[in-house]
């Protein structure tokens, strides 16, 4: 036998069993005639909004209305990277709030979701890349966010399989590292929120499409759905991938373009990567999930689409870059690819807050980075809906920033910000 | 990999093109607009589910901009037309059977 | 055919070249291939091809691909493999196999070379079309091959047709928009040691077809019953093929459980090969047709309304007996058997069709989801379209009623060890959507992607909720149809080919001079030119001093250059740049800034007016392509009335910057036909000249504030001019410098680098460049300067910083805080800007920096603090121009 497998990779490995799911998740119900508040969109952000409305603000006569199956949109279609080391103060504040919530979320919801703070590395590949990553680092320090600079040798120590040779096309010049960053099991996050919200009395209504809004005197009174009209004191639009369509139904326009963002997984592999590695310069975003599959994010397709599929050339292009960084991946396989529809704002930052219609609120524009914001987004959206005004963390992310010009431009710093 | 009909070069793979979002958003007379109207020009572009009249440029080919009807659900490609020429009608709705390829 | 040896789990086995490794292992009596991933239960071969859920192995020979089913690996000389428990390994030695890609445009692509596919190919060939036929098997025939039968002569002729390209071992992995198909062709593994060294192991085909015919066939599906995972339980078609075609002789006594007539055909094949078939247990109340008649005529006992309920194992864990339940009386009987052949109906392979959003439709008659989709560009054929051939009359049946204990070992997804029990728990937990159930149970997520388990899940849900499969719908299939190695997708785009490298005509000189390079986009640019033993700091200081006190030279050829011509060129530039260009006299140069419509600076550079209607624009190195695209976009889509033509000349014109007090003297030695004196050749003027009869264009442009000349010359002549400068330069102490020194020199003068001293949020006003913003004309972005935030007080503005410690170069990117500011109770420290550029200046004899500071232009002289790690560095805000504020040096 050609016994050239490296030590430690020979022999069958028995996988550890996954935790057993709870016997009861959420009750699927038919809509009531009226609610104090209706949240349109049953993804992670919508469910966390519902949960925090119930838990933090005592609003339990509320419903989450989902067109398809719960958490079947971007919650089910992302690479689950969690971090908070964003450049601008406004972004850092909301993502860090979110990360703090992540750190106690399993306890808070009483639900295991494989939240793992295995650290997130963001690689730099050129002199200017190093400069902008270091700026990010200094900004993080002032914002109280854990983030450190690693030399290529330190990167190699943390991720032994990475190629730090100077000979590759874009060598690794260093990296920022956020130790508190990590990953979580996406479905279980949504289910945890759904279960907790359902337990607090929130109605979870699936298979129900919002087809219009009952708006009188510029104030929303309810939503028209495929199951009839539901009266609502307040309505929150939390439907990534469909935000602009809902806004049009409510009579206003938002600066959002919807694009496919692709990702892929490999079959189960023995553990080779214990850290999340991101490289905006060469479009590699990779982690190894708990079961052992490599989860990789690719770039967005160039055009608007609602099709939840993208062009295969995007994946092929990414593979070339991935193998430069991780030669060991050559023998891994692409098992499944998929696309999610991400809502992208002109400044690559979210839009959370009031709309031109009274009592109608919106939460959109998370682009390629929404998963990590799931707890924080719901927290501030719930606050905004409950109080009729934004939380201090989402005030900068108001819709009117596009009129004042006060954009929060994360393009330069974040690239495709998985 | 969309197959895009460049009006000058014929069908070419998507990777030869760059995208330009909604077609037909003319540069307004800036000084007559309120901040809100100007912001709308700067930032708001159509994002429909279904047929979208959009702009592409064949940057790796003839380098020319043109407009195209494309369906954002099925990725069906409709007619292309040149800037400042008459916009063709949007193609009809898709059948129940699924996309025409 | 002669037998050869191969290795599996370090043991030697015999097999025929080209047969499935699974067949050879079974023939040798190896029933248990591995243990299951989570439950550790013994598992053996189940199927015939890529649907195989159990017999996953890793190649140890050749490339060592991480995971493949033994049912698709062909026996070849030198083959070695090891078993996996559903978890692959990644060896860390380099993968050296070759992978390539190719493109193909055809009239018709037929996927599947079974009877239906061959017939479709024949039709299209007859219509005069060029046809490509791809199939994942080693040879054509599909089902016929599995029966060990030859192709009819007519179809053999199809394969020989001159307009047909037939590829075996070529799997269509994805169907994409506009009939774009990605397929992978495995080209060398089956040759084993005999494979030519330079042959690509896998070729990725990108196929664009005018018409596509999907004739992908079907998988046989298993049934859900207790202990349905034991070695010795196979799909009936697989079992019969292994026995009848591949000569597997280990099975003596078989039981067949069926829902259709396929079970009868397979029972007969087993019987004819010498296996004792104890009985066919058919869930249907009765059955007819030639298959049934033939099995009965052979004396195989048949029992209707009966099926398998449970199984027992021997000490090795393999099948030992089968428990049959009478579906009317619920009585059970136990039958000894070492083979249980299961025929649960056919599942047409709908995967490719669903990739582009086609929804398969349930057909109760076929007990299957079918795709009968037909357009003028795409159609289906064969089993996928509902043409099942034989006399099948399947029952819609997925397994007997099981109690809770039985359900714990009734496997739906063998590879994930997901059972009926877990599926029931999922439903009990409130889940209805099949997508939720998949996620709760992990069914369908393993290497086989639910090829057999998908339909069983739908069936089990139907049983629980009294639904029809049509109500439940199929799981969504995503590309690829089978796992594809990363290496195949990367293809040849590895190493230096992973992204194009752009070099200037002087690159080789730089390499020979020992330059250290930096990547700027795709360009390789010299960063600095260290002398032996010199580090970056010393090299840059030496280069800076040479430029300021002697003469130094830089290769600026990467600058973007756009030739702009036409009667409206000047008007056009007035609209593009914030400042005026129509007033620029011919033969002169002007610095310009351009903004996007949002008022934010996006590129800058010097543009020279070569003639009344002719300009040469320069852009930043990284901005060249996007600036040209920007110009074209406005010309083509907004201002078609302007007669202007833009041409990229970046790689036509090389640019050599000769800088320093001695530059004039040195250059004048070379340039005989043009007076370079201050009076004859003023600053920001441009002249045509010759050097050694080579036409050049010389401009008095300075990005350092020093006396400087930019020599533009045709790309191919650059090395000559450069060498000539060096030949004469020895006497002047000519020094080469790189981008780092360029940065120091320009920063000393307060000149910005777009992208370094800007971050996509600065207006020209923020950069203290109100002088570059024309009040007299309209230009792109002007309206945005009136937006509230863009004219608000306290915006970040470009200033200089002088560190308190003259030797302390403050790190670029560091943030600036006000005096005594510390973290608030949330751990946040308020800041007032950040350092954009920071260097040591040999001329100043101290460190200095550029920074963007809130309201900075009104804060000259203010002391600030820059926290760097635990250190608090002190600095003073100052003007951004550090050297020669009076602009005396440039002349």
C-alpha cells in the first residue's frame, strides 16, 4: 500500500453524536384576526425580533408571518461566520452588541446551537491590504473589541495548513485575529429563537405570504396575506431578499439591490481547521463545521436575482484562490453549492428603523454579513418597534441617511463581509 | 453563467460583461432637485422580482453599453436594445412548467 | 479477462480491470465494508453507482481523493483504497495530478447514454445536428450494461457517427441558465499505473448547448423496515447485477421484497445465476405481466400482500434471516437468507432539472416524481420522462408500519445513520416542511446527497401525515450532482496562473537590480531597491536623499493612461473632473480630481493637452480600468452627443520619472533637440522630443515637489531609454527608487494617494482641495456637496501630524484621540481621526504623518494623542505640506 497519509489521518474515525434535538420546537398556528405587532419574515432576524419584543418589551400578542418555511432564506444559506471587528464605530457598536448577545445566547434561549468562539482570521495580502487591516485593528481597540495583529508565522501557528510561502501569487502578509469570533449552527439559531418565542406566546405562521399592507392616513393598520388580512398595531419588515418588494407594496422605495451570494460545503472531513479564515482580497471565507464539513463562502453574482442560485464560475474562481492558501484542500470535494439572496445597500451597511409609513418599520440591507447580526439586529429592531423610535445602536442606520449623505461605508474595509 | 446577447457581438458568456443595474435612469438636472430627489437618483434603482430592464457593458468584447430585459426569478433573457433607442416591451410571463432556458 | 490485484484496507484482492471495485470486494466475500458514521453498525454495498450510501472509500493510490463510492471506482493496476466511516481525510502532501478545463459549444447535448439517450442522440444526428453525448459509466448502454447485454447494432452505429462526441466517465454535475452544463470527465484513474503521466486526471467541461436532452435514468430505491442496513441487504437490481454480470458467488439464499415487477426480473436473474430465491414478497395484492410470469415459470415462490418487516444478523453482523409480515393478517414468518434484494420502485434522477428551478411532478402511476418538461431547448427522455420500459406496475409503498423500537433501527439515510425514529421526532417537534425535517435529522446531507434517502423521507412523511408525495414535494437538489474535487475546479489556475501578473517593460531590470516588489492590483511594482545588506528603512532613506539632493529614477509605467480625443474632449473633461480642463493650453498639464455622483473622490491624476482635441489622462495604477469604464459609461449612456473617443494606452506608453536637482542636467545630456531649461520648458509643460532618434514625450510633472521630468516612451523602447539614463547616470549618482520612497516624497509635499489618504468618504473639500473644485461649471458629484452631511462641520479633513518624538513613526491606520481621553464605561475611547500616511523623512530629520482629523483644518497646532497598543504617542496637528511650501524646488 502506498502509505503516504500523514500521521494522525490514518484509520477510521467514529464521529461524535450530535446533540438530540428537543421533542418540541414551535407550534405552527393559523393567524388570529389581530395582533399588537406583526413581523414579516421568519428568518433569524425576524424570529429574534419577535423573541426580544416578547422578552424585553413584554409584547406577546405578536406574530411572525413567513412566506415559506421558517428560516429557509438566508439563515439557511450562509457561512455562519460571527465576528464584530468592523471598521466604523457605528458598525462596530451594533456587531459587538450582537457578539455579546451571542456569548450568552445558548443559556438565554436554553438551546444548544454549537456557538463556538474559535476565532476569526482576516488575511492581508498586500502592503495596502495590511495598512487598511491595521487601521481596522486600531479602530477596534478604541471600540473595546478584541482584535490583534498576527504575523505570517503566527498565522501559520494558528492554522498549520495555511500556505504562508512568499511564492504564492498573493502571499499572506499578516492577519487580524478576533479570538471571540467564531461560528454557530445556523438552523439551530433560528430554531432556538423560534422555540423561545413560541414558548413566550408568539404566533409563528408559516406558508403565509404578505401580499399588501392596510395603510390609512399614512399609518399601517395591518397586513394582507394569502390567509386573509391580519390587523396589526405595528408591522416590522424583516424579510431579507424581499425587502424592496415589500417596501414597494407599502408605497415607498429603498436603496436595495438583491443579489445571489453563493456558498458551498464539502463532505465530512477529519478536523484540519479550527479557526475561521477570511480573505477578502482573494475571496476565501472558510471554516470547518462541527460535523467536519468545510463551509466556504464565495462572492456575490454581479446581477440582481431572486433565484437562489448563482453562476458556477464564481465557485470555480474561488477554488483556485482557496487552493493557493490551503494546498491540502486539493483532495476535498464540493458536495453542495447554493445561493442566498442578499439585500445590498449602497454603503454595504444595514437599514434599520422607521419608514415613511407610521408604525411600519424596516430591517434590511445586511448584505453578505447578516447571520452574525442575528441577535443584535433583533434586539434593536424590537426596541425600535416597541418604542416607535430607534435604539441608540441603530439610529445611525436610518433610511434617511441616504438623503443626508451620512453613509456608513463598509465597502473599503469589509469587501464581501461574510 | 448567463448567455448574454451583446447587440454588437452576439451571444457571449456572462464573464465578458459588467452589470449596470436598472436601465433608463437618466442623469437629472441636479440643481433643480431637492436633497431627497437627488438622493433618489443617487441610490434608488429598480429591484423587481420578474422582468427587469437593466444595463450591461460588454467590457471584454466591444466595450459597448446596452440594455437588456432579464427575468430576475428565472434568469430568462429577453431582448436587448441600444441606449437611446426604443425600449421593447417586456417579455410575457413565464409558463407554469418552469423556466424557458 | 485476466485478474489483477488491488489493495483495500491493506489487504490484497483480485479483480478484473474496469469492473467496479465493489463487485470485486463482494466476489471475494467481503460483505462488511465499513462501520457507520454515528452508530458504528457494520455496513456493506447497497447499490450500483453514485447512489451508494455505505461503501465509501478513500483512494490511497494516485491522487488520494478524499471520498468516493467503491461502486464507481474501477479496478486498475496499482489501485489502493481504504474504508471510511463517512469521514474523509486530507493528506498534507502536495496533490500533483493535473486537472484541466475545456469549453464546448454544441447543437445538442444528451445527458445519459442509456437507450433513451442513444435514441435521442440518433434523432438529433439524423436532423443534421452536432451532438455531444455524455454518460458517467465506463461504457454506453445504461441499463443494458447492467444486464450484461450488448447494444443493438443500430445504436452502435450512432456511437460511430462523425457528428457525435461521446464521452464516457463524464458526469454532468450541474445544469445552469441558458443550457449551460458543467460536467466532469474522469480520465485517468481507471488506467491505474498505466495512466500517462501528463494526462489530466479530471477534465471539467463547460458545455453550452442549443438543445439539451436529459436522459439521466433512475435509481432503484430501498424500503424502510427494521434493521434494513445490514450487509447483505442490497437493492435488487444491484444484487442481480453483481451476481449475474460480475460473478459474485457468495450469496446462496435470497429473499426478494418488492413493490413492482422489477423485483421479479431481478429474482429471475439471481435464480438463473444459481442463487436459491426463497420467495418474492410483493406488497401488491396481485401482479401480472411477462416479468411475473417468467419468475413464476422458473418456480420462484411468490407471495402477495407481504413484505419485509425486520432482519436478523449473524455474529459478523451480516444478514442471516428476514422476517416477513403478511400485510393482511400481520402474521410474521422468519426465513433464513444471506441476501435480501429490495425493490422499492424507481426514483428518476431529477437533480439536473431541479438545478434550474424545474419542479418535478408526482405520478402515482409510476410511484415517482417525473420531469416531463419540454421546451424547444430542453426536454427529458427515458425514465425521467416516465418511460419505464418494462411491465412495471409499482405500488406507492415505502415500508411497513413499525413500532417505536423497530423505528430506531429503520434507516432512512444510511450514511447519516438517520432513522425513522428521528424523522418521527422531527414531526412530533412541530416540523412539517421536508426542508425542516432534513435539517433536524440531517437526512440527505451526506456524500450521496439523499439519492436514495430523499424519496424515503417523503414516503415516511406521507405515511405519518396521510399525504401523497405530490403534496410533500421533493427536496431541493443543488449542484453538483456528484461531489467534485476542489482541485478539478481550480484546474490550471494554480500558482502563478491563479491570477495574471502584470509587469512593466523594465521589470527584468528591477529583478536584476534586486528590487523588492509589492503587489498593486495585478501589477508587480518595485517597492524599494536594497543594496547588499540593506533593510527597507535604510534603502528608503538612501533613495529619498538621492531624489532630494541628487537624481533618482522610478518606473512609473503602471500609471493608468487614457488617450482622449475628439472635438468635445475638453467639454467632456470639464464634466468629469471637478476642475476646468477646457482652459488648459495645448502642451500643458494639469492635475485633476474626479468624483462619483455622490461627491466622493474616486481618482486623480495629471492630464496633458496634446492638441486642441487631444488629451492624455493619467490615473492611479489601481484605478485605470475603472476610470476608463467610468468615462465610457458617461459617454455612451448619458452624453451620446459628445464626440469623444477614449482608448486605454497604459501598456503602450511606459513612464520613467527622473527626479532631483540634477535631473535636468542628466536628461539634457540625452535630449539634444529640446531645451530643458526652466525658461524654455516651464513646470507643468509637456514637449515632444527624441532620445537616440526615439520619439519621447517629456513632461515637467513632479509628484515629489522636486525638479522632475516624466519621460513617456513607447513600451518597447523603455528599456533602452532606461539603460541610457543609467549609462550616463553613474556620474550623477543616479539611484533607482520604488513605491515606498515615492510615498515618502509625495507625503512630504502633502500630496494624497487616493485609497490611502482617502477611504471612500472624502470630498475634495475634506482633502483641503477647494482650489480644485470649479465654481464656474457643472461636474459629476457637484450637487452632492450640498447634502447636509457633506457640508457639515466636524468632517474628517486632511492635515499633517508631527510626532512628539521625532524618531517615532506612528503606525499608519492608528487612531487619534483628544488629550487625556480614556475608555468610557463601555470600554470605548472617543477618537477624532486617524493616520493615513506616516514615514520618516530624511530631509526633515524626523518622522511625520498625514492624517484625517475631525475639523482638522481649524485645529492647527493642537496636541493630540495616538494610542498604539499600550503606548500613548503624542503628536501635533500641522499643515499637510512639510517641505517647500513655496514650491521653489520644483524648478
